[in-house]
C-alpha cells in the first residue's frame, strides 16, 4: 500500500494546491515530511493557490466588497449605485457574478485577486482574535486556566470567517450616508426595510445570529474607548451616542484597521491618541456624516426578526414563522440544565431555541462544533428520533413550537476534540508569507 511519502512529487504538489483552505494545507504539511519538502520548494505558488481556494468559499461576500464597497461609500456615490449593489448581492445566487455597468462582471481574476487576498488575510486575522478571545473566556470560565484551550477546527474558522465577511457587508449596506458634495447634497443613501428583510432571509436564521454575535464581540472589545470618550467629554453617555462612536470605528476601520484599536484598548495614552478619529468633526470624517440612527434601527429590526416579532406584508403572524425551520431539529440544553424528555416542562425550557417571546436565545452556540459545545457543558439529549420530532412538532400549537424547536448547527458530531491539531504557528507563518508576497 502506498503512503503519503511514497507519492511522486508532482502528485504531492497537485494535492497541496487542491487544499480547500490554509488549515487543510497545514494539516497536509504536518502529516508528512515529504509534503513539507514539496511545500518548501513551491511555497509561494502553493500558498497563493490555496488562499484563492479559500476565498472562493466566500465569493458572494468577497466579490461584493470588491465590486461595491468603495463605490457605495465614496463622495460621488448615487442612490442608483447603492440600489444596484443591494439588489445584485441579493440576486448573486442567480447570476453568480456582479455586473457594474451592464456588461462588466466582477470575478476573481488577476485584476482584483490581490485586493481580495489582502482583504481576506485581514479577515483571517480578525478570525484569530475572535477565536482566541472566545476560547480563553470559556476556558477560564470552566476553571482550566493551566491547560491550553483546544484550538478551533478548520470548519469553525470558516464559519467565523463567513460571519466576519457578512458583518462587513452589513456595515457597508446598513449605514445611512448623506453626501456633502454640492450636486448630491441632501441625497440619502439608505437600505430599505424590504431590502433588509431580504438580506436577513438570504443569510438564514443562524447566519444572522452569527453577525449579531460578531457585533456583540466588537462592542465589548471597543467599549474601553467609548467609556474613555464619555469620561473626557463630561457628559452622560446615551445609547445612541455610544452607538455613534462604535459605528464610526467599525465603518471606517473594519477590517483593515480595526486591529490597532484592539491592540491599544488597555493603554490609556494610546487610546487618547485614537480618540480624535471618533469625533464627527475630525477632518477624516467630515465627508462621511455617518448617522447612528439607521444602524440602530436595523439592529432593532434584526432582533425583532430573530424573535419572530416582525409582522408585515411578508409576515402574516406567528404561524408564518414556522417556515423558518427548514433544517432538522436538534436537541441542545444549556449548561447546568438536566436533559429532560420533550414532555417535561423544565426540559423544554432548557433547550437552546431559535426565538422566544420572553427570553434571549443562547446564540453563542451558532459557530462552534458539537463536540466543543459538549465540552463547554451543553447537553444533547437523545430521547427521540428526527422523524418523531417532526411528527410531534406538527401536532403542537405555535406557543409549544416556539419553546422546543431548534435549528441544526453545522459541525461534525463525530469529531473528537483531542484529535484537533494545533497548527496555529504554521498558519501564522503562512499568513505572514502571504502578506509579504
């Protein structure tokens, strides 16, 4: 039987180039010294090709940001261009490309691939920050400070990268802008309620929860700046005022420049140096006039949509929300709750569910593999089959359905945390190499 080491070098070279992402590439390198030898010989070509493979997994967002991010934020942006951007993002699954002028299509070719790679590496760096912060928090929460946390799997990282890309899209589309250019003065660039609803539905239930999770993460991360700002101003912080500061940072610095804000959050003098950038009168922001109210409105709409409270032309009432569960049900209990059967009231209420009229769902679970959630204390009772759950659900009224229905979370339940290889150092080396190319 042939082994990895016995494969011809040209085959090893092709296999390395076919890796779906950088984590898969590093796994191959670690699996065989022969693969590592081939990798060293063709490092630049292999790294670039695999990075392109990874970007294509997120091409809807990556291509959108390449095609429209600058166009909808610059001074001479028009309402027509803004509406074109929104509609083409929503219809990307149909067209598979973005048309800018009726003929030209945005694709991953030599003209824009370098820009896509740079943006993607910034997204990956933010993925690393989020992973380290979250895993450290859960690790310390469980009293395992002396043991290193189990690193994120490749599947978890790709979900986080997808959420970060969509956060960038959300930031780009959901901030109202008033252009100060005389010809366009007074013209508002703003997404409509109908477009926001379509945006949420295109991402799906867990997709929008992933974005909300990222917003909460950055709010918590940047909160020291907000506190310092209001402490210097001497005024009492209001929610809209805090949101304005937070949004200014995110709109203008995410993802390329956000890391410097994260790095300086524990150094008061460095934070003071960055504070002028949050002042709407600062020259850097005179042209933008970003307003917090629209984003605040969309975030509130987001929560209403998530909680099943957004009723209108496309939302007839509670019963209509039952169209959300288009994935198999999954039983998942919060840490500390016993795994009761489905007919037990306490057990039903302990489930992690998609929405509730009374409680905020535990959406922290949306990005992580099943085995990790179990390690964090979540229980997954196996007291009924999927078919039984479907049949049982159909016989209950909406109030019962909203208590017990859960959505499938991506991840391989067979994955064992002990099998995860910590390839963080290799990933960092490859990313540094790519940044320098």
